[in-house]
């Protein structure tokens, strides 16, 4: 079983801790390219680390799952988040986390990218890995992403439109990746996981 780090924002950390988030989607890098072969449907090219490129038909996506950089079912991810060392540590802890701190505006917070493994308090155990286009997300999956109920961007000017978790996820995605990132409809890794509120080394020991 392999353990890898993964970054989450403060709102998504709270969703993990509240049990509202059991999925995450990350952009496939680099994006697969289409190659037209005479007499057959376009093929997709996925970069395969340490090997030649892997080319496959769109309906053969299962073949590329072994290349997922986040791991396979059974592997673990330890969550990196914004944190700081306590100025006055106690017997029970020497650090705290911005996502759940009352002092969220303190300027001594350390960026999540610099969080060491031993400080992490959340471990994710991967249960499934998929590769899909971003807009293939279902309403149930958008809810599992921890997305709130909101109108979709196109529905914001349409009378009678109803809020959905898909709408909330679309807005969440664009807040992270920028305008038009939803319309770009990239290929993404879709990970489903179990959330364990322990340091990864206490889970895998």
C-alpha cells in the first residue's frame, strides 16, 4: 500500500471532516490528445510515466487507470492543509489547522504545500479510480464532492431554474481553476475514498 500527499482548500477540509466529501477530481496532466487513424475512430493518447505513450480508443478508458498518479484502490492519501506551530504548545498538541481554527486571520500560517507528513490529521483510503470528462459528473457524484446546492452558471439567468449539487460543483471548479475551466471539459481523475481522521502513519502502521 502506497501513501501519497494531496492538497485541499479549507472549505474542502471542513467538508472532509463533516463527512460531506468522499470524492475528488483532479485534472489529468498532460491532457490526452486525439490521433486519427485511417478507418477507425479517433484514439486518445495518455502519457505513461517511464514508458512510451499509451494510446487507446475512447471506450477503452479502463486501460489507462494504472497510470493514475494518485494511486490505486487500497492506496492512501495524506491530506496537506494550511497549518502552523503553536506559539504555546500544550501537552496534547504542538500545532493547529487554519480550516478549523478560530484564529483564521493569523499571519503565521504555513502554506499547505509545506506541511510535513507527521503533521497531517486526515487520511484518505482510495476505494475506486475512474478517468472521465469533467462534465460527466452526476448529481450524486457532485454531492459526494462536497459541493453545495447552487444554480448552474447558465441557469443563473433562467427563470424557474433550480439549484443542484452539480451547479455548486461547477461554480466550485471555476473558483479554483478560473473562468471557462468548466467549459473546457478536461479529462479528470475521479477518486472515491474513505475518510479517516488520523495521521497516515497511524492508519498504515
